[in-house]
C-alpha cells in the first residue's frame, strides 16, 4: 500500500507548510505543496516542491512554480513550519 503524501494538497500563501529564507539577500520560499512523500524525496535528486518565491528581483511580488528541493535547502534556512513539517523534515525553527 502506498504511503499518503502529507503535503500533497496545495496550501494557501498565507498558511504555507514551511518558510525558508536566505541569510543573505531577500529570498523567501513558501512551500505550498510537495509531489512526493519525504521518504521518496530523499531517493530522488530531482525532487521538487511547489513554492511561492519572493526577492528583490521580483519587486515584492510572489512568483509561483516548482523548485528543486536541494536548491532551497542549500541556500536558505527554515524559519517557520507546521508541526507536521517539523516531524517529517526534522526542523525546529
């Protein structure tokens, strides 16, 4: 039996599953949906999340799209998250 993805339903911009921010610059990523379970993501170097992103380059507007997980985790820090997110991804902002 397949395991259900706990973050497969698209969240609202003002209530994301997690928020990641860049320590340098103004990048902010709000995770609105994941496409795989956290276990499957660990096996997939091309795993991605659906996010809303904002930075100086977007002039304060949100841009929506898919981003590779490894790019978010490499360049940002988790600043906010739901309890479920912390349980599955081990973060404690």
